[in-house]
């Protein structure tokens, strides 16, 4: 985890994932590190790499939220086959894994939280983020499905945790390296953070 501190400024928590499925890298974490490398504000930036493990990834993110009390949380993950950055509108209460996670767990048609609601909606300003990324010449569009793998699990647990808070939070899927250059993905994430910060200061 890396932290860029700036006193008396809002805090942004930006996360990616470790490699999974036999890959040597994960574009989400690589792009987050590029954002952190060039970060100059206007907020304190906290970054972290989450494990690709059901429950544990969400628990780790919840702990980070409690520790840093961010004004804006953006979790990111790779969506193979997509060619654009896609802010997610909805996380559903379903874990249905196509492949095992990095701990060997493969839930099938199971609820993430037994007594939880069917879905949580993002608090990210999705349209503003898509607009800001498009202005930065980064391909982007809104998405209605975070899937049923660890990304969705993380988004659902995050949104459940911040449900009673004023935190602006949500999830963005990024393409793999074959679809977009890493620098373009990082530029899109920076644009999304800017739009999210405007929403957090306006709320």
C-alpha cells in the first residue's frame, strides 16, 4: 500500500487487484500505481492492492475505509473482453465464480450476504466520470453489471459498508492490456478521480 499525504485535504482511496487466473500482472493495480506515481493532488491519495479472494478482498477494503476515512473510494478490477473503462452502476448479492479465486474458492450461485438486499447502487457520479474520461480521450461507458466474481463481491461489500455514510464510493472495470495501453487506463482513472472529487466536495 502507498500513501501520498497532503494535510487538510480530502482523501481518495484507490485500489486494484493482484494477478489471478495464471496472469503475471493485473492491469487494474498497474494502472493505479501509475496514477499514484504522478499524483499531485488536489487530495491525499491512498492506494492498495487487494487479494483476488472472495470475502477477504472485501474485508480488506472495508478495513482500509475504516482506517483512512476517505471521502472518495474507487475500487478497480480487470474485465476481460471489454475495450473501455466502465464505471459500474450495480453490485448484486450473488457470487457465481467461473474460475476459482486465488485461494482456490469457487462459490456457485451463493449469496454474498445471506440477509443482504438483492443489490446496491453505486454512489459514484457515473455519467460525470464517463464524460470526464471521454474528454481526456479515454474510451469509457457506463456498465450495469459488475459480474459475479470477486469484483462484484468487493463492490457489494463496500457499498453495504458505506450505506449509512456519506462516502462517494463505487467500482470501475478496466480493460486488459491488449485492449488499451496502461497509460491510457491510468489517464482514465485520474479523470474519474477528478470527477469523483467534485461530487464529494459538492455533497
